[in-house]
C-alpha cells in the first residue's frame, strides 16, 4: 500500500518524506487555507520535496474553468495530480486531462457507482471518503470493498486512494481489502508506529543496557 500524507504543511511533509515511507501528498482548499500561504507557492514547494504524486485541487465547478485552472496547476511540476470533484463536469475534465497524459484524482466519492464512473473516465486515483461516510451512518470500509470488487471485475487501472482517514484502523482495514493508497493526516501516519508493548520493550532494554555500563563505539 502506498502512503500519502493529507496536509499542506511543508514542515510535516519534509519530516515524513525523510523517513522514506511517503509516496505522495494530497491537498485540498481547506488544507491550503489552514496553511495560510499562497496556493501555487505551497504546491510548488511540496512537489520539490516529494517526487511522487501531489494532488492540487481545482476550485471551479464548470468544465471549461476547471480546464483553465488545471492548465495553471499542471505547469507547476511533472508530479502534479489534478484533483477534481465527482460531478459530471469533473468527470468530463478528468477524461480530457487523462487523454492528455495528466494524472487525475477524482475526489469526494461516496458510492461505488461514482467510483465506477471515475474509472470509466480514466481517473488515475479515486478518493472514497471513509471517515465522512462513517459519520453519516454508512460503512466506509464496505465502500472500499465494493469498489475493489468492481475494479477487479473489469481490470480498471484506477487506484483506490482511501481518504478521510481518521485513525490507524482505517488504514489496517483498507490494506486488508486491497486498497492501493491511503492518504492520512500526519498524526495518523505517526500513530501507525505506536504500540504500548513496543514502548515497554524499549524501556526495559534501555534500563538493562544502562545497568551493563557499556557503550557502543
């Protein structure tokens, strides 16, 4: 499974990229607003930090303006992935951009039917929002399972990019279901490494080492 971080904080991105575990980055208008910086400047900086796909979202709702915005965004760097909403205009834009060789992330997916349309439109990534799906009484993981089944039935190349990840269990269940990518806040990536027994084991080893009076090197 590929790991993307869902943030526009370049300090977090740089720190996580140094671990060698980061495969890409997703951003959205809300994350850019939270960062409090110029949109194009932030995307350019992120693309220089991470060689993998960096999702930059259009804000227009009509096809023609989406295409104009996408033209600006994809000139930033070769690894920019244009993010479009799952609407008819978004899917039309997806097809145009995909046919032109641009990576596209179709976002705000909440049904398997929507995911099917995105794959038919040639999306590089489909972003089902599991956390938000759970919030309104649906099963986010069932959505991932349904999409995986449909994509496998027809050998679609669109990658399932699990979004709105709230906790490590979302990551675990997505991996078990065969999702291609999980994008998550920095805190969730850091939480994946944590386990109380690991911490306890380290404490015990360090205590015994201190008692030995030895040094390495």
